[in-house]
């Protein structure tokens, strides 16, 4: 069975091989999660092409846009565009992955919450709008009657990450964390009320990218994927932009964030992306000997 998948979101799920062409000198072997699902599991994400703004170059069912917030996801019509495709018959599964940019370090939301100029009722309005945006999208998709939807909580940044970005006051950073926790509590409640499975990226980060706080890395077979420095070379968990996962990390990420909840909630049996496949995709195979044989 071919899995038809439509996507709402930001640059984390915008195709790496599209307009932004991520990966620098390693672009040819730098793939995002949607790219990997198409290439390694035969997902149908629609025809590859150039689409009019607010879209660009991507798969037809991938409405994610680099730089999108939950608000611009709605104002840009990601949700209505995908819902119209679902109503027309394809895709049958949808993925909502948004929130990374709503409180990124460079955003007004983060900086003003951190310094206290955004607080009280004004901050509550922002929190409520973020939650509302997610469910404007979710309810629009539900009305189109897809087979299933998977959601994601808003990512949270650690105090160590904040300090590295120049926001070293842990007490001030906690103001942002508290706001994101409130947003996620609202999202969790809404997803549960709608029986939408979801995942928390922060859990995945703790397991892999940040190695339970040691910020060193993780092993994929005999290859060390490092996360204490960034780079486009595929042994890095994060690309040189310090924002986007590399190919191998993306493969493990999409297993947890999408394939696991799809299988569990909707009775599918999609095979996880395997370590040997990810190493093969980035040409790290010459040292693996017989391990890469397709058993």
C-alpha cells in the first residue's frame, strides 16, 4: 500500500531538496524527513514541482514553508490548501509539524517574553493564539475526512541552548519555557479531545541529539553522529545552520515523530527507516562491511 502524506509546517519538514537546497557542499546527500520518506519508503507526497506563492518548489502535498509560524501557517493557507486536496481524494494522511519559529531565539515572542516586556494578558493572548492556530488547522483537515492526522508539540529550548544563543539568564529563559509549557498543555488537551496522536520533539532531543544533556552525540552502528559541533558533513546531527537536522538524524527523528504514531494509532505497518539505509543515503558505507547487506 502506498502511503499518501500531506504536510503542514515549517522548514523542519519543508523539502531540503526544494527551494532552500540545504546542505552546502553536501547538498546532494542532505535530505529532510519528507525527502527520506519518499526516497526510502515510497511515500506519495504528490508531484514534485514549482508552485505559486505562498508555496515554492516541493512535493504537491507538502505545504510546509521555511520560516512559517503557527500564525503564518494559517494566514498563508497551508491548512485550507491541504484540506482541499484531501477532499479531492488524496492525500489520505496528514502531518502537522509547527511551532519551531513561534518562539525561536530571534523572534519577538522569545525576546520579549525573556525580557519581560511581553507578559500578563498580552502574553496570554499570544499563548492562546498559538493553540488556536494549531486547531484551526487540525479542524479544517478533520472536516475534509482524512484517514488520519499526526500532530506535534511546540519544541522547547534548553537553558544551555539559550545561554549559547546569548540569553544566559536562566530565570528569564524560564519565562519562555513556562509559556511554551502552557501552549503544549493546550495542544495536548486539544489533540486528546480529537483523538489525534502526537509526539514531543523535546523527548527525541533528550534521547538523541543532546544525549541526555551531555550534548555529545549518538551512535548509528559504528558511526558516531556528533552533536557538540555542527556541520553539513553527514556525521553531524545538526547542519551548519545550527537549526536543521542532518540526514541521519532526520531519519531517526521521523521514525519517532511520525512513523511510530501512524503505526500505533491507525494500524499501519510502515517499516522504520533503518540505520544502514541512512548511512547508505549519505555514502557512509565503505567501512560497514557486510552490515549493509539487505537481509
